[in-house]
């Protein structure tokens, strides 16, 4: 396996995001890797910038784009931990866009969170993580969703 120098972290800005960012930060720090966070919109509507970085923290361009503001905040958290990171907004089928981006840009690892759906919910909302494992050209690290805090 080749060294991990570029990590693509998928975020959907829900409850899975904070532990996913923590994992991305820890893996990137351990390997000295660069990070790109990607959020994929399944429907058109976002018309803000496609590429995001820390220079946009106070940009009026992001004024109406809550998702972009959150992405820049996450990039700042990573930068404060010493991780070089960028953000990307995209449109399409999540697993297809992420797999294509990872291959096109030569990412060495994809990190994705899982919602751990069960039963009927799983049939209605299939697993992006499982699909990414099948489609991606590089390893995929899946962070399982914890429904409840584990008592200490």
C-alpha cells in the first residue's frame, strides 16, 4: 500500500460530522497528510464557491451559504491542529462524486461516516459508505455511527 499523503473526508453536516472531523484530524496528523473535505449536494441549489479555504472565513461571498460557512469553520479547526485542508462543494450522487473526485485528484484514503441504518430505514436510504467501498480506487475508512454514548 502506498503512503497516505492525501485524505478525502466526506461530510454531510449532521451528527456524524464532529467525530468524523476528529478522526480526519488524527489520521492526517499521524501521516502528515493533506486533507480535502467534500460535501455533496444531491439536488442543485447551492451557488456559492466550489472550492473553499480559510481566506474565505469572513468573505461576503459566503453570506447566504450556511453550508459553506460551516465548511470554512471545519477547515479552521483542522488548520488550528496543524492540518493543511481545503473544502469542496459538489453536486450529484454522493458516492459517485466522491469516488470520481478521489480518483481524479489522486487521494490515498477516503474517510466517511456511517449512519448505521437498520431495517426499513436501510432499504429506503441505502449506505453511501458501502457504495463507496465498492466504487473507490483507494481504501475507505468508515467511522461507525454511535447511537448512544458508551457509559464509562
